[in-house]
C-alpha cells in the first residue's frame, strides 16, 4: 500500500531485533521460525518502537516475542497517528531461535588451513 512500510522490511526489523536480543543473552544460534501478525499498516514517515522479550527457554530453544508500536504509556506516545495519542500495535511476532550445539561452536572456532 502506498505510504506504508513494506512487510518484508518489517520482517527484517523483527528478525534483527529478536536476533540482537538472542545474541545479547550470550547465546549463539539462528532463527528457526518467525510468525508475524500484521495488525495495522505502518504509515510512512513515522517513528515506531520495537520491543523484544524472551518469553521462555527450553533447552536450546529460545522463544522471543516482538512487537512494533507507536509507543506506550511507559515511554509516552512517540507519534500521533491522526486519531490522537492512542496506543497502536502495528505488528506482533513470535520467533523461535535455536542455540547451536556446543560441539558445533568449538569446531567453528578452529582455524582453517588455506
């Protein structure tokens, strides 16, 4: 839709935010699955808030929740979407990251001969 952020760009933002959270928790791994619920188009230009939380950890699986909003009461509203200063959740996502097995990390850290 003209004047809105492309869904692929939104998915990239979500994967990036979840990946940064995953890595900052001291883990090494990769994205296994992302489920994205597009609730409302993100108008361009706009300022948004992207929040990511670790929901739970099960062995090597890390479940992460990500939302993109126009802000909330904790931080104050970041932009006016035309309807006043209401809280708007544009996107909600659930992601699964899988931590590499420890032996894989050891093998990948070994120097390679050329």
